[in-house]
C-alpha cells in the first residue's frame, strides 16, 4: 500500500519516503475518499518536512534482497 501512495506523489525519481518516520494520523476507515485524503495529507507532511524523503537504495530493495 505504501508503494501505491509513493507512486502517486510527485517526488524525485531517486528519492523515496522514509516510512519509518511518517507519523500516521487516524483516518476514518469508512471514508470513501480515504486514498485522496491520505495523498493530500502525505504530500503536506513531505512539504513541511523534506527530511521524510531519503535517497533510494541502489542495487537492491531493502525489503526484497536480490536472489542469486
């Protein structure tokens, strides 16, 4: 899900969101426009705190080490 949000926010290609430091508010679970709310909120957080953008790791993803 985080990748979905990251791909919809206008950030440089060589950067990614430092998800460990994002403080998520409680969004209403039944809100039909929840994605839109989250995207607007996340873009606002990044504009207030550019340190949430960190350089992408080159070569292999942190989540999925490359298989040999």
